[in-house]
């Protein structure tokens, strides 16, 4: 059901006013952390809360923070000599991934435009616990309003002493810089994002080493999605027990879903984990547009999976979606009605991945091109209906092998997920 | 430095801390094919041909750069790994002219790769022959994008940075800055990139033209003509 854990301020307070945010209890969480004597407690609470990354990969956030905090003292001074002087004093970094380039996803934008201070507070809390003095927001280039809101928020925070030197105590200094992306999907991948901030080609690195060990500028780095950071002030103040009261046992808390497509009221909705998809579509999004019938749902964006109309009762939680072979991904829910030619959608998805592959590893560089070519061959001369028997068995096997190898061997998430939606549509017989 | 013990294909093996899975497997004389890996260079881990199956890992992992951990259970020739290698070689053969890369061809054959499985009409790497300097030719239709030349030119050997990657996706390729001819680049003609190229995309100029059937006098005459043409401009 709907719940306003992190969207409470959206549309209710002036997003440019720090005082409005403070009046809603803003920066209480940071004050509490700065005044505490036992700092490990906060990371343990975050772990107990069971918060997982909201960007798509769903890695446990508390575990990530703990790994980076543990790794930090192992990295001896000085930094590699190519690291710019102004970043050298930070022994670890906090990065907010606001590239939000997954198709059909717009929750981060809503959060940044409507409540920027909450995200910045979440980053500052994390920085204090990880002893970082430099943070970055990697912002999608097209998000002009979010850029203005964040820039303004940073200026205000610096002027009022919530960023800069001596934040709440003499020994805590932290500042945040915004970096704007130039439109590459791959730069939302965390290690490609680091390369981009470092001024290099946006190409992913082989993992391990993980960012918590060697991330930005070869230093331990905590990189989280915007929505993840927005959850941190709440968990810090209310504790893990309060957080776990919402959602399911395995997926605590809430999630912002982005509903788009053939519904009456598309938009971003914060829901409790475990809410049935049917409730989101029929009650929150107001049902399908009149005169149309549901054909398929693409969940998780281009990197996600198709659902059949009869799978609409699935609970929107990590375990619920995993049980039917899908993933929550970035929270995008694209509703496709019966007026749409699904083969066209598949072609568009294949073309998207072909265009966005960085070209570093063989399976993604060649596989995304071949996947598009196979689909083009299959759809040639079939404007709408393609009978099951029309797909030659060897072409189908080739599509499957190509997809399976991309999923199994690609260097990063882009190639690993590039065949998900297409193979799920074929497997579920949505295209025929 | 402490040692690490892990299991590879049912055999227990002990390697020193920091050794990669590839080194561990080779210690057991297990054959793992590699394409982009070169013992003198930082593994770029991009050809993915050396992947192995590590239990509890969601995807296959590259053995060239993955460091061995105690208690790992590794399978170097499971059906999943075999399929991956077969399809990777099929992809490579579908995109690149492998005629000057007999080693890669032999590996592809070992894994049963069907050369034309993706069909004949698919997009291939298409580049004109770059014959723009007296020392080596660049035939990027044969380039597999293993980055060895870039590494040799840059941080792993020469620190010259005359060539780098350009374009992206299927159109990613190796290029000088802004695509200028080699003599206008920072190239110092050290030859390290030619030495490192595994697929014949970079070849010594004289040897290349002799293999094409051009005799040396003819080549010199052509070169002289080119020089004269240039000096006229």
C-alpha cells in the first residue's frame, strides 16, 4: 500500500528552503550521528534494517558501508599521483549515483527535484561514518531542474554550515560536488561512473576489486542510488525496528515505483514492499486507458523482464518477483496494452542495448549487435503477427545462446541484462 | 605471504597469495584459452574467453584477473563454460577477419565454434587498410579489440599514448587522436604495438606487402611515387 517514508515532503514543502526541511525534522539524523559516541551502532542498524540498493542490483547497503569503512584504514597515504590535489585529502569517497538512465525510471528525478536536502543529508551521514571528506553526485545531464535544485541546496548548506568545515563538530569536514553525465547509459554502471568522474572513457572495470575497496581514484568508495541515500536519514533516526515494520520480512521498507505506459495516471508512487502489482496498476495508476486491454508489463526497465497479464497479482518485493523469474530492478513498471506491436518494442530494446554498449568486452560489443540482427531477421515482413512456428528452431536457439552467453560472461550489468527482456518475452510466449 | 588452497576441477591446488585463477589452473596443467590476456600487460579482462565457473558466483568469472581465494571451488570446463567459449568464438568469427590469427582459429575449432552460425549477412568490422607510414600497416578489419596495442603504446610499455580507443559498442575501434595519420600522431615507431597484436591487424609494412605478392623494388617505387605526390602538395 502507499506509504510516505521518504516522499513525505514531496509537493508539501518548498524544495529550495532549508528551513522548511529543518522544520520537518531535517538534519536531526545527522546531528544525532555527530553527537554519538558509538559510531559502529549506526552501520549495524543500517545492516539490520535490511535496506538494499535501490538502483537495481539490490546489494545490501549496510554491508556495503561496513566493507568500505573497514577497507579505509588499509589504504596508505598518499593517493596515486594523478589524483587531483583537491581530492587527495579524502581517504574515501561518497558517490551518489543520480545518472538514472534506466528506461522508464524517474523516481530519482522526483526525489531530487522535490526534496534535495534529504539526499544530501543521507550522503553527509554516510560521509561522517566513513571518514570521507569529498562526495560526488553524478547527475544525469538532462535533469536541469534537479541540477538547479541541488546546486541551490549545496550553496545554502555551505552558507549555513551543514557542509564545509566543522559540521556540527570541529573534526568533521565534508563537501559535495555535482558532476553531470553526458547521456551514456553505461555511465550509470558504478565503475564506469568512476572512470567518467576521473575524466576517462566511461568503460566498466573488471570486478573485483569492488568499489568498497578500490573505487573512485583507487580509494574505498561508497556509491549508492539517490533513493538509497534518501532512506538513510529515516533509518538513522527511527532505527531498524521501525523500518522493518514496513514491507515484508525479506524486503523491508518502501520502494518508489515508476508507472508509465497505457495507464490513466502514470507517475512515481512510493509503496510498501510486497504491495501487489494489481493494486499499483488498478488503484494507484487508475487502471488502463479506456478501450484497451493489457498485453504485457515490462518491469525493471530495459534491463528487466516482461510479465504476462495473468502475473499481475505478483507481490512487488524482491522475493515475490524472483519467484516468477523477474527482478525489481530500478522500479520501472511499463504497461503495454494490446494496441502495441510487441515485436516493435523488442526491436527497440535490442537497438537500445546495441547503441549503449560501450564496446569493451566481446560478448556485449558483438552480442548486442547480433541480438538486434536476429530480431530484425525474425520480424522482417511481419508487421504484427508472427506465428510461433515461423521462428526457425535454429534462430531461436541462436537467440537463446547469444543471450545466455551475454548474461553469463559480460563484464558489467549492461551486457548481463541486455537479453533479459527479449528472452523473457519469447519464453513467456508474449510474442508469437 | 601466506598460501591459498582452492579446488579446481576436483583437484586441490595451493598457490601463493595474489595468484590468479589462471595461474592456479596452469599450475595444475589445466588448459584455459585466452585471447586478450598477455603475461606482460595488465589484464583488461575483456575477451571473456578465459571465464570459469566459480561455485556461488552468479555469473562466470574471468580467470585472468580474478585472484584465487581460499576455499574457492572452480570448474574450468563445465557445460556452461564450454558453451560460453563456443559462442564467444562464434561471435568473434562473425565480426572479425581472423585469417591472420591462426592461434585464435585453432582455439575456436577446439571449442566447436561454427564459423557462420550468425549468418553471412551480418555486420562485420569494415575499415580501409591504413598504410600511412613506412614501418607498419593497420588493417582494422582484422582487429579483435583486445587493447594490447593501446596498452603497449600507453601505460604498460611505452608511455607514448599515440593510439587509444574510439567509438563505442560494435563501432568501437582503435584510433589515433582525431584519426590523424600515424606520422602526425605522437607515435615514436617503437614497434611494441605490432609485436603485441595477436590477430595481424598491425603488421610490419614490408612483410605485409611482400605477403601480398608485391616485390621490394615495386614497393620502393610505389613509396617513392607517394613521396613525390606528397611533396608536390
